[in-house]
């Protein structure tokens, strides 16, 4: 049987890699043999995460990057190629939750913050990742959307809009670059045990527990389960998967 999840000799880039799904995915890529660039706005935490991977015998570096800043994104990709020579897989995962407010009560500043990171940041990452992959003639990108990319959710309109946008952006880029040997897909997590999941309910633990009860599997997801989906989408096992938004939510959005 083919070892689809063998990333020996490959280079992976993960944004939002200091914690949660990003950190779990960076670890999974490293354990699968890839050299990994971990990027995050939290420089101290991402450097610590990278050092832990290196101490475990993996090839990894930590890079400080605010994905809403195009210059920092360009520098992140340049550093990746300078350090490891290529870029085979990217998980554009960095994201934030919106401050809870009804649509008419949300502010322009909040919209610009959320859209700047969650949507424009994904575009900026692809803008700089894709040319390197085109030069190589190969590559796989996974953008992080959400089940919120398919549904509404009162109180977090900017977040929901950003995640809908990521799916549209993913599908368009997928069509543009499929003929160049590059596959672009999205992963759409449901409730996963991260800080953002708690932010959705404003830190209300009772509301959090009620949210978990609505999941058919009866439990919240683990970051490692999202990582598994990302690695598969980047692997030869998903070689015919293009422009897909993969829902990983324990059945929470099944009609």
C-alpha cells in the first residue's frame, strides 16, 4: 500500500502555528518527515514550538509573521525558501474570532481586523506561496475556513463573512492553478478544542458545554483531527481533490 502521508524531503509552511490547530498540524508534518516553517504573530511562542520540534530531531524554524501585513508574509515565504529550498505544502491557518456584537453594533475597526487576518491574510499568503509553487511545478495549499463558511451565527458577522470568503477564494485559486500542478483546498473545522471555540460563546463555559452537546459524536474535536485532514489534503492520496471545502465537524452540520 502506498505511504501517502510520507512527507520526507518536503517542506511545509503553517501559519498560526504557535497553538491549536496550527501547532498540531506543524507537529504532524514534522512527524511525517517534512521540514516545517512555523509562523505566528506570537514570536516567543512560535520560536518555542519550533525549538521543541528541533529537539525531537525534526527540521523546523519559527518565524514571526502578522499575516495582515503583506511585507511580513513575503518575508515569511522568502525565509522558507532560503532555509529549505522549496515549498511543497502550506496550511494558511492564522485567524481570529470577532468580538461578539450584532451586525449593526459591530465597528469598522473590528471588521477590518477580522477580515484583514482571516480573509485578506489568506489571500496574501497564497499571493506569495503560489509563485514559488508555480516555479516548482507542484504544491498543495490548504486554507482554513470553518463550518461558519457555510452557515450563519448571530453576533460574529465579520468572522462568518471572512470564512465564507475563504471558501470562495479557495475555489477560484484552485481553478486558476490546477493546470500548473498546484492543488488548493480548504478545511472547515467545526467545534475544536481551541481558544477560538471558547471565544465563540464569549468564554461562557455553560454555553460551551451546550455547544458540545449538539455534536452528534458527543464530544468536541481535537486539533490533531484537523491536522490529519490537512495532511491528507496535501498528500498524494488527495491528488484528485481540487477546490474542495472539507468539513471536519463530528457531524455537527449534517442536515
